[in-house]
């Protein structure tokens, strides 16, 4: 999309990026309504404190800061500008976060700091979770609970407080490039290893610090050459988002007791005693309720009977098993290739295999595409079509299966010789007993239509639809893309209409279809044409 930035703005100095050209940009979003600050305390030091806090957390790239409020807070505009923030009254953080993510993709990712931490049940929290699955890093600032109004806003006046109050999406310490900040445990015994693996369970005491991905590195079969940068290697191994693994990644090394364990620890790599502890750890995952991603470095060759049996059982229990096969030459290990291999995320991803060879399979083969993960089912070599359908405004007919409804929609919108694939997302009222609610309740999602809960509130349903349209645009960067929105509320929603118009001006063909009649579902063979009202194009 060409129209990525929500409005023109003055971007503060990005000089640090000249020294760290490969660093991600950090976008700061401050909701003034939910976390107010007295005008007298809104000082230029706020900007320097935020930058210093980000630097202390290892984020050295460009920083762009935005503040959101209401009309009654317009008197703060000049003060916010002096403090380094661009002020947007009545703006929506969730949408702007996606639009800024669009400025990063497809070759880079961004860091997104949100002040204050959103409610876990909010739409903003869902959007942030969607961005995390697309390899962006999240920093959520949770102000300390304090009823003393004299303390309001002091969080932003202390670098230490900002760092201390910054969390990851799961409530633990921030996860930066796959590693949880300042949280590398020392593994000295089976009990300490058990404590680490406990955090991968569903135990209430472990919530907020879950580990979902574990890498077991055999330093005897694949040692670290003296010329390699251990820290850089660890960061690249942890960058498993490129193959669909998200969240915190823990690397456990074993085998070479002569290696300086202090160097490993500083690089965020834990050291365990040996092969027996590794096998014991793998066995422990068979008794965990939470799905885990497990990688072995290097790929065992051959995989012995006991280890193969454990790995097969892990796959049957819906864990993802990844095996890393480093480059070799005819004499064994090629250390030149090794160095290049460890310092290239692309090479690591390329050498990652599934248990039985070939590319790894992350997650289930068939799943509903609800935007919680990157959209992958679209035509990458030609045109693609996305339908976003408000079922409450334009109900589906009774007595037909989702696949039959899908076929009718395709027939109504596709030319005879057109083979362009179509994806359909249907937004339903999940709070009331409705046509779509039955499909959500019965989990009948293995159809050609993706049914999504939009909530009982019409504005909430529209907001989610607008966000999902932009997430779809973020994922499907193709030459020709058609967007069909089926709703009777969009025309009266100025922001929704404005965004659709921007999309149409950015190489997307956008159409709005409004229903006619009473909104009752049709039973005849004329549906959906019989219920079409008008179709609007955003070309003008």
C-alpha cells in the first residue's frame, strides 16, 4: 500500500540508525486517554527517557513516537510536539499499528511500544498478537498501580521505571528477536532444568513467562569454532519466526564441558550437563499440555531407536520437531561454511528440516485463517480476491452448507473463464444465537469460508473487519488484488470509507456491496444476486 503513514508528520531525529543500519525502527504509541499525564509534567525529557530506555533494552534504531487522545486534550498538542510526539486526536492505535507495520514489510520488521499495556480482551491486544506472529517485537508498558494522583506520569520521567514496567505480550519480560530480555537461567541440576521446562506448562504459577521453543545444541557433534561470534549465532538461531515459530526461544547447549560456560551465558545460551539431560527434557514434553517447538542441532545421523521413538511421539502429541542440518563437505565440518551458516538467518532457515526430511511443518496442515498467523492461501503469481462479509447485515441462506454458499458467491462474482482464487471471511455475531454463531459454536471451520467472531456490537464488528482487511493487505503483496466488502454500515463510517479509498489508490481494486430488502436470508436459488443492493467502486 502506498498510503502507509496515517498522516504526514515530523519524524524525530533518527541519527542512531546511521550507526546501527540493520536495527529495526521502534514505533511508540501512547494512549493519553488511558494513561494521562499532567501538562506540567509533560517535558522534553520524556522523549530522551523513552529513547534511553529503548537503548538500555538493546534497541538502537530509529524511534517514531505518536500520541492519541480526544478533542478535549488538544491543548496538549504543542507540548507533545516539544516532547517529541506527533499528536493525533481521535486516532485509533490498532489500525495505525498495522499501517506502520506495512512500512516495515516485507524485508524488515519493527518494534512496537504501546503505552499503556492494552486490556487482554481488547481489539488492540488481538492486533498486536497478530503482528507478533508476523515477526514484529512488542513492548507493552504497564504503569505501576498507584492511587496517588501526584505520581501520575512519573513513569515516563524515569528510564529505570520504563524498563522495569515494559513487558512482552504474555506479561513476562520483553522478547527481543526471539530472546527474552535479561532472563537466561543457570541450569546446574535436574531441578533447575525442570523449573525451566515448567514454564512451558499450563501451571498458573508459570503464566507470564512461558517458553514455547527449545533448541538443543550438541557441542560435541557441532562445536563452536573459536572465530565465531557466539552471541550473533544465538540471535540468528533464535530468529525462527521465518519458519512460523514465534515467541521466546531458549537455546540449551550440552556436550563440551571445556567450553567457557560464562561466554555461553552472556550470549543467552544455557548449558546442561549432557545427552541424558537432553533426552530427559524431550521426554518431559510428552507430559505437557502446551504445544512446544523443539529443535535439535545438528540433525542426528542416524537417529537412534530411542531418540527417534521420542521424537515421533512428540509429533503425535502435536509438538513441532525441527532438525538443523548444517552444511558439510567431504572431509566433515567445513568451518568456513559454519561461520557463514551461523551468521545468516537465511542459511539457518534453509538448513532446517522436519523429522522425516524436507521442509518442516509448523502447526496443523488445515486451519481456519483468522489472521492470528500470516495468511498463506492466496495466488502469489497473479490476481487474488478477498471477501469481507458482515453476516449480520447480509445473512447467508438457511439450509445450505458453507461450501455450497462459497460456490454461490464465487459464481456470482466470477467471470466464466476466470480462475482467480477467492478467500471469504464472514463476520458473525458471536454473542447472540444467530446463523453464523452456530458455526462458531460447532467449530465447523474446515470449509471454504472462514467464520470470525465480530462481537455483538456493530462498531466492534466493523473495526475488526477494517483491521483484518489491512492485515490481509500486509500479507498478500501481489500485483493485482481485489477487495470486496459486503456491509450496509461502511458508507456511514467515515474512517472505514476513507481507508478503503486509500487502498483503491494503492493498486488495490476495492468494492463495497450493500444488501437490499429487509436483511432476512433468502431461501431461493437466486441468492446472493437477489439480495444485492448496490455495488460501489472507490475509483473516484
